[in-house]
């Protein structure tokens, strides 16, 4: 005699469990996407900060060079004035 099992109807609690499992999978996927986005933003922020630091250093060097040139210009102007 062959026994065929009839699928029994799902109980409400089982349906809720299945729904919650699906929701957990979806939320994990969303979280992974947001974590990847966050990591990319952090990487870009680090690069931006490094670029700003590099440019700040170049700006300070240019200002120092300008001050030297201004002082030299004033000396030459004073020399021309005296001659």
C-alpha cells in the first residue's frame, strides 16, 4: 500500500515564521548594501582629507615663497631708490 502524504495546511505561526525569515534575509541584504556604501564613503572621505592636506602643504609652501619674493622685491626697490 502506497502512502501519499498530503501537505498539511500551514498554521498561522508557521506562515508568520516563514514571513519573518524572508524579512530577515531582505534586511540582511539591505544592511550589506548600506555597509558597502558606508565603506565607499569612508574611503572617499580619507582620500579627500589626504588631498586637502596635500594642497594645504603646497599652499603654505607657496605663501612662504611669496614672502621671500616680497622681501627680495622690497630690497631691490630700496636699492633702486638709493641709486
